[in-house]
C-alpha cells in the first residue's frame, strides 16, 4: 500500500466501510539543533528502568482513551497492549535510533543522567 500515492487506493476501502483518519506527525529536521531549555524543578529526566513500565502503560492508555488509535490498536487501548508496546520499543529499538530511552516524568526532585 505504501508504494501508491496517498488516496490512490482509498476508494475500494471506503466502499467497504473503512474510515479515513487524518494523521499529524511531529518531525524535527536533522539539521535542527536541540535547544537547551532549563527544566522546571518538578521535571526529572532519567534513564528508563523496569519500574517505569506499569505507570507509563497507564499514562498511555489514559492519554489515548477515546482516540482513534485506541480503536484500531490495543497497544493504546489496554494496559497489556501498552505494556507490550513499551517492551518492544525499549528492548528492540529501531536501528536508526541511537539515543538511549529517557523518561520525562514529574517528580519531587531533579536528578539528571
């Protein structure tokens, strides 16, 4: 499907009752440098750890509740799906990703890794 122009093959699917949903992607051009912005004291950046799975999965399911992505993928709809999603991206990151996974989370103190 990806080899076709956008919308080229949509008609047969729409005729069969499929729905189209617009997608918005956030992209940062490779040439763009990261801005160094001071973090508020209640934000902590640290390396991902095993203890983060449950709470992160709960945030994912809550954030996607009622969103179209949760209708088509249990990785956003259920706690077990979100845990599977997190496990996949933490343990099997894409070959292009060279940065370690970090967690941005409200905290009572600031600790940077």
